[in-house]
C-alpha cells in the first residue's frame, strides 16, 4: 500500500493538460488520430468470436440406388461394374504398353540400350505389386469366404 501513497496522478494530468494547451501545429489532428488508433486496437483485441456447433446432417449413404433393389439386381449391378472396371484397366494397360513401345523405338533410334531400363522398371513394378499384396494381407489376413456360393458369377 505504501507504493500508492508515493504515486500521485494529479501531477501527470496537470502536465498533460499544460502540454495540450500549448499551441502546436496539427495537435488536434494527432490527438484525433491517436484516439482512433487506440479505439481501433481496443476493438480488435476485445472482439468476441462465437463458434456455433455444426448442424447435424441427415445422412443418406447412397442416393443413386433404388430402395427396394433385389439381391439379383445388386448382383447384376456388381457384375456390370466389374466388367467396366476391367475394361478401364485393359485400356490403361494398352496405353502403358504403347508408351513402352514408344520408349523402345526412341531408344533404338538414339542408340540407347533399353533392355536394362525395361528390366529395372519390371523389377520395380513387381516389387510394388508384392508390397501391395503384403499390405493387404496384413490388413485383412488370410480370410476365407464364409459361404459356399460365389459372390458374383462373372460367367453370366
């Protein structure tokens, strides 16, 4: 409490008032500018943000399928999707083979030995496939199908 006895704000306020009353150029503009900056800083620092909890959604998992699909319709849809997937993969494989052929022709035209590069690429591809198989085995293990029936008969 002894500290506040030695501090007297009256002298500071009187000095401030004396300084403000002296004729200085642009004193009112600087005073207004400093008040604006102080109020702006205070408003930024005291701005309150309220985050509302997100609204809960009504989730529909698959909207493109009809509600009353039969097992046979589902099976046919799966077979058709598998056929399209295999067609896309065959097209990608064909494009990859065309790229390899193009690289072979460019290598032959420029005198570069492409057999070593092909062997290296094939080894990398085989290693990637093996790593993917091992990853899937770690994830899913050696699970057997629980039923005797095939899931989808592709012969149909």
